[in-house]
């Protein structure tokens, strides 16, 4: 259900400045909607007790000074692997129980400095490891379109929050598809920018060379403004680039659909793709051609090794990054361990869930003596080939179109017994992370079962503005409905009581 | 490749994870299945290919400028166990040694 106040960020700013509503009214609306729906959807792990106070202060200051940014008073939700000073950060893991952050992630701090209001922190697969949000220590998030289906993952809570109208904007992190796949499953827009566009400082690290932060939104222009607000150099993350993030706004304005060359890799429309998704994308390809863009056949011959490479590199980095969770300085610690070694080993065994342990073990193995050459180093070389395929393809086209996910949102428990089949749900998204490229998922309507379908656009480095312009066009061709979620009826989609 | 029970125990020790018997059995089969899949990489010809850099461009180093860091009380605020200004952990050395 759309909120009764505004349709986009710029519409919010106008309504706010014209006094059509107060920031407090808007904040109360989203918080009360969250309160009534969270029991059935399990989207939020915590809400911000200071949100209303902050809204009042912003209203008071607005009366005196006026607003300097569209984000002034704008409500957002943040995945619970972003640090916010004074707030719990759980990463949906038992091992961080009781942990309170001592700093704020740069991305969140930049939105806060413009006046945004964080409403709450959203559910995820533990440490962002998963594709369904079923790996959360706090139970899974339900897909607002059908509560028997997963919302995707790992940023399932943030995607569901925007789809269910609990917030107009949310933040997620994407290491192998963790923004784009849940965006597709929940019928919202999600973008993972170029590696280095947004500071990762304060994002709890999973795989540092692949992790990127990005927004979920209903409008391409809202996602664009969020990227511009969060992007740019940060001395706390030396992998951030010097480029001026406002270049994305310029590219968004100047990109034209007529003449645009859209690359179609046959590899990603073949075997393993659900026919209903192939049909939706076929219609989209026709519509884009009707709008004047041109299809170009491209080939990404090494992309079929993306999953192989990812599950060696990402797990290797994770095994190192997660070694800091040892029960010494914060979070969970087992009671009365026999000795120091037992304290580490038992704390980690009981604090981490299955998928996290599986990945730590796999990564440790890939880096261990005798296997590093055959696994980790080989994977790094194939990563170079995957990157090379993309650079070659972008000599012929402006961006590449693929499905976001090979299947529609699956049922709870469908893939939890078989880790490998869960991994394969990231087959189309994972290579953009391995190549450091920007990519987004935009809804293209519903499949035959009434479940959302996403189209995936991958662009050359720093092409976020162009990708979002095409996503904006796609949204105008396929106006996306929102699900009706009714409080207290976890299994139903009747008209909600809030209007 | 298939991992043996002792391979898994070795990797679990390197990972500082005390796996239960049931976990060792499950991880042995699950990790073997995953490794058998990722080993598909063996079919890729990588002769003459250099490893990918971690990022698109080389990462510059941060200037080395001293700055205040987390104060002691802040650092200890979440400690499961502390003793004065220190984190407390189980004894490592026996008394008198």
C-alpha cells in the first residue's frame, strides 16, 4: 500500500515545505504501520525510540530555517549490519547479543547529517550470508506478497520494509546479490553501486573486496538521490573513489533510451531459468526495443563459474573477517569455559548459526596450506577472466540485461536443506560483485502466480546514473502495484486498515 | 574432492570452532558437496592469466596521522568480563610458571 503523504522523495520535500504534513505525522505513520505489521512480517529487529523526538526537533527547526535537503525528515530503515552509535547491531547473530555500537556507519551518518530519520534496523541472513533471510537468529522475514514465500536475502528485511510500506527507503548491503535478489523477490528497486562508490566504514565486514552498500526504493530517482547523498570519498574507507557522486545525477538527466545498446548474454537466458520469468523479460525486451533501444548479443563465457569463484573468495575473506568474533571484547561468551581455547571455540560454535560456520570452514579450507593454490589463487585468476568478459562486452553495449533471479520467490524451507541449491539462486547477480560493477534490479510486474519478477541491469564502472535512468523507463512501462498487507492476518493480503 | 572427518576437524580447529559430533558429520558431507561443485574451476584454462586485483584501481594508503581512538571505558562497555581497565579471559598460564 502506498503511503497517504507522498509518492517520491521530491514529492515528500514539496509536501513538507508546503506544510501539507509535518515530519512528525509522517514518522508516526510509518512507525505505527511497522508496529502493527511487524508481528506478521518480522521485518524489523529494532525500532528507534528517538525517532519521534527527532521528528519534532526537525519540525521545530524547519519552522525557523527551512530545509536544506530533500532528505530532511525523510524516514529510512537500515539493515542490521550497519553500525549506529548507541544502537544495537546484531547482524541477526546470537554472537552479537547485547552489543551496542560505538560509531555510526559513514553511509548512515551522511543521510543523518542531511536530516533523515532512521526508523529501525531490519532483519537479514546472519552476517549477510544467505539468499532468503531464513538464516536469521531472529526468525525469517515474510515476503509481503505472499507470507509463505521468502523475501530473498540477505537484505530481506530492507526489501520487505519498502514493499510493505514500512519505510519509503531502506539500506542494504550486497556481496553476491543481497540487495538485488530480495528487491526482485519483493517487487521493489534495489541497486548495488560500483565498488568504491559508497564507503563501507561501519558496515560489518563479510567479504571486504565484494561488499557494497545500496538503497531500496520505489522510484529510480529516490535511489539516485540516496546514492548521491551517501557516495564519495571517505578517509575511513580507502577503497572509496574520489569521483564526485553528483555525476550520477548528470548521467541520469542526459541518458536517452533511443539508440541505447542493451547487451543480451545468451548464457543468462538459457537452461535453469524459470519460463514465467523468461516470458516477462521477453516482453520487456520488446518494449525497450519499441522505445528505441537496440539489442546487442554479447557473451560472458566465464560467468558460469561465478558461483564457484564466489564461494571460494567470499568465504576466504569471511573466515578472516569473522575471526574477530571471539567472545573477548563484546557480544556473547559461553559461561565458565575450561580454558581460553575452549572459550573461543565454544563461543563461536554456539554464537554462529549453521551457514556462517559452513562458510568459515570453507574459507579456512580454501586458504589452508596445500590447498591455497588450487582453490583461492585459482579463483582469483578466474575472477580476472570474468571481469575481462564484461569489459569486452561493454565495448559493444552500454549495459547488460539479465534476469535477477532464476526462479520466483521460493517457499520457506525449500532450499535450506541443500546449501548448494541456495547458492545457485545468486547465479545472475554474483558476477557483478566479482567484477566490481554497478547493477540493479527493477520490477517488471508479476508472474503467473502473482509473484514479483525483477529485471537485472549491469553497467560499466560508474554508470549508476545511466542504469537508473533505464530503470526509471522500465518502471514507467511496468507500473508496479504494491501488496496489501493486513495486520494480524499473516496469511492474507486483504486491504489494510490504515489509509 | 571429498573431505574426511579428520580434514573437517583440522579445519574446525584452524577456524576456532568446537563442532559437535553431529555437526562434524553434516559439515563433512555438505562441504564435500560444495567443494565438488567449486572444483568445476579445474576445467578453466588459466595459463598466462594474472590474479584479479582486489579492486578496480589500486587502493591508496591512508596518511599516517595520529588521532584519538576509542576511550578505555567505551572499549570496555560491551565486555563480557572485565577486570579494571582490561578485558578478562580465562587464565592462560598456570600459577607459578
